[in-house]
């Protein structure tokens, strides 16, 4: 069971870092897989609210992101572009003497 959400820390975090929106998942008394699932569920609910057609979404790596993606509702397809936020652009190597 996911603990109840308390809004006060979100407001303080938003103000401290000058953010437009903050969504926090309560992880009190959770560890490991349960904590990742709680964060993933909160992230997937947020994404389902804010992602619209024709947007570009940047994604990173990790088990928490994996949980968020797996918890998205599968029956709500959207036209989006997904780009990785890590790594670099693929290029052909140039060997000396060529």
C-alpha cells in the first residue's frame, strides 16, 4: 500500500528550486522494489496528465523509469516523439589515414 501524500514538501521544493510544478511520491517506510513502484506509479500518473499529442518526451535510464513506463495505461495511445537524455549522437568513426 502506498502511504498518503503530504503536499507541504512539494511546495517547499517548488519554491526552493524555482520550479513550475513538483510532484512527490511518499516513500515513508518503503524500500527497494516497493519504493521504486511508488515513485513509478506517481510518475506514470503525472505523465498521463501532462503528455499531449505531438510533444517530445526525453527519457533516461533506470529501474524507477522502467516502473513508470510499465505503469502507464496501455489503452491511451499518444503521438509523441521519445528521445534519450543520455549518451551521444551516433557518428561514423573516422580512422586516421582515410
